C-alpha cells in the first residue's frame, strides 16, 4: 500500500464511512544540503508534523493492531513481533498519523526501530518539517551500526540505510544519498532508485533511464527487480508525457522477461493503479487484462492465487468493469471454500483479507463484514498465540486502511481474541 514511501506494458500495449477525510502525503524535493537555503528552510520548518483528523474507529483499530502485535513475547518472538509492529507503523504513515507512528516506533525492540526512525524522517521531509529530519536520520544510522541483534545481518543494516538515503534524495541531498547507496546490497537499493524516479525532472529523465538500463544489463535479479520498480515510478511520474511514458513501456516490456509471474502481475497492477489515478480507465483495463493473462498462464495454489485475483477484481471495479469484477471476486471466494482445507491454518486469514478489502472497495460492506468475521475465526484456528496475534493485528490493519468500521459484535469478538492471547506461544 505504501507506494508513497511503500510496484508492463505489455506486448499488446506496445502495439498500441463516517470518518474525516484523509489528507494523503505528498512529497516535494528540497535543496542541496549545506546551503543557506537549507538552513533557512530548517528554521522555518522545525515543528513536527501533526496527526491528521481520523475517524475514531480507525484509531481504535490501529491501537488494537499494535497491542496485538506487542502481546507477543520478545523471546523467542522478537522478529515476528517487530515485523508486525512495523506494519502498524507503516499503516499510520499511510493514514497521516506520524506522531502515532513515532510513538509505536519507539516501542520496537530490534533493528526495525531504526527503519521506523528513517521512515519518520522521510515523512517529515515530505510534509514541511525539514527541521525535524536530521535527529531521526542520526538515530537510524546509529541503530544500523549496532550489532545488538542476536543474528545481525547486512540486509538489516542496509534496509535502514536505504531509507536514510531516500530521505536525502527527497531533500535534494543527492551526494549524501549516493554515498550511502554505493555501499548498499543490491537487494536494498530499490527504495533509493524509486525515490529518484518519483522526483525526476524532465531534464533528468534520460540519465535516469540510462542508469536503470545498466542495472537491467547487469543480469542481477535484485538489480533488475529494483530497476523495474523504478521504471514503474517513472511511468507514473511522466504519465502525461506520451513519448516518455511510451519509452518506459518499451523498457519494461524488454526487461521483465524471465521474472517470476507474481512480480510481473504485481508491477502491472501497480501501473494500472497509476493509470486510474490519472483518470485513464482504458489504459488501466488493458493493464488489468494483461495481468489476468499472466495469472491464467500459470497454476496457482489458493494461498497465492486468490489474493492476486482479489486485487485484480478491485482494480477492475475501479476501472468501471463492475460486472466482471464481481464475477471474479465471487469465484475467488468460492475457491477458498472449496480449497480451504488445503491451505495451512496460519495462512487462511491472509487469503480472506484481500477478498474482504475488495468487497469493501466495491461498496458491499455486508459481504466485507462476513469475510472479515471469517478471517478472524480462521486466525484463531491455530492453538498457538503467536500466529493468532499476527492475524488479529493484520486484520485490524486491513480494516483501518480500507475504511471498514466493524459493528459492535465484530468489535467485541476482536477484543475477545486479544484478551485470550497467552501461552502457549
């Protein structure tokens, strides 16, 4: 969901609730660090960004999601606990709740706290609070240099540093970003490339494309995947520029050959979402049609296939093909019922949530409610509380992000599940 932080045209294209409105983040580039302009800007923007008005039920869902994640004991579940806590932090940024996010970040006990500080700095940089950025970047970098984790790994360090680098990009500090980026693992460089692509000017377009071409030519899976994500950002950035958008399309179509089908489908659907953001339903439907053809060309387990079908149906509905969208979503729901017992119990709720989200997007709240209730029950099927806590947290986040307000009965059941978390973990 976080294309703001936190996903080609295809052969065919080559031929041719009662809550307050949310204020979504917008990012704008700054100026070079060290200049008088930066000092002046920091002086003017020293206030921290405030949480935006948010419907009460969404706030409650975020709180329950974080408390469910935090219920997991640190030992031996610090990794699962921190990952689930980080997901809540990301949702807070998506819903413009930076102070709530920061409070949650400070309760994370492993390296992901550093990633959270870097994301907070990124949010500040994009929301007129440049004076707040540096202390949190410094804290993030300090954590990246620590070896306190039981099994510290290079990708942990570089995940944090990549977020620091993308914040420098947002502020126009390209030299600082480059110093960090050159030492990153290939698997962690994508965020920096995507940040550059999101801010690229028309004059920078050619150099951006040349850099991404070199990444693709390297043959490295990680570099190619990062380049494709950046190309997708350029597709959105220059959507109204037909010539540049067509050039990006050609690059994507030649670069993504051989990548796993799931990656290609997700990137294509991200581009379809961009087309819809630009009011281009026809282009979106072409992209959705291609994603469907890639999906149909392979055999998928229910665990992996159903969520993709649900997302595709949601986008198809947004693009105006409502009848087909409902038909595809109904088929996904029916498949779950038929193949439920073939899905491991710890994954069933995760298969149901995207279906519920799609029904919510289609304005069918009763169906969404049934699916969310079913997801809650599937989430407690496992006797151990760790997967129960993870599923409860994820379901709360899904509701919050998609604007679904649980009724009194559903809310009571969620609180009951939370209260029941405990040994065995």
